[in-house]
C-alpha cells in the first residue's frame, strides 16, 4: 500500500495549522490581556519620596507605590488594567504637599505618560 505525497503534504499542513491554533489558545489562557503601561516622569528639581497609583474594577483593586523618584527620572510600570477605566496618580512631595490626578481615560491608548511637576500632574496618551 503506497501513500501518495499529496496526502502526506495535506496531512502535514493540517497538523501544523492545528498546532498553531492550539499554541495560540494556550497562550491566550496564560495571558488574558496585555498590560496598560504608565510612564512616571519626575519633572521637578527635587526628589519625590513616593508616587501611588491606584486602579480597580468590580473584581480587582490594586495599589502600586513607587518610591524615591529622583529629579528628571522616569519609570515605566505595567498595570493589569483595561484602557478607558482610568487610574489615580498621587504624588507625595518631601515638604508634605500632594498633587493628584485621575488619568488614563482614553479607550484607544495602552501607554500613558504622567509628568509630575510642581504645578500638578499632566497625562499624555502615547499609543
């Protein structure tokens, strides 16, 4: 009994496509969504002792504390959060004053830049 090359090629292609589909499904189970990125920039000339980012939904409440943000330093954080739901950023200055903003309300962006100045925090959607 001889198997034609055409059948072997077709069976190989079917198995390859099945493998690709299964690996995509497996990857989706372990990575349910991509992260929302937030870049914090200290636009002041002084050290910021702490910056707190809070976000949540009906199923999750998360609080991230960034400490010792030096002048002109930037840090990128990944949030387990969907675009458009917003997040709070609270900057605590060394003299005891605070500034706060609710940013990230654009549904079309997965990356936001939060620039902290002595006058407030400014949100810029990046992409």
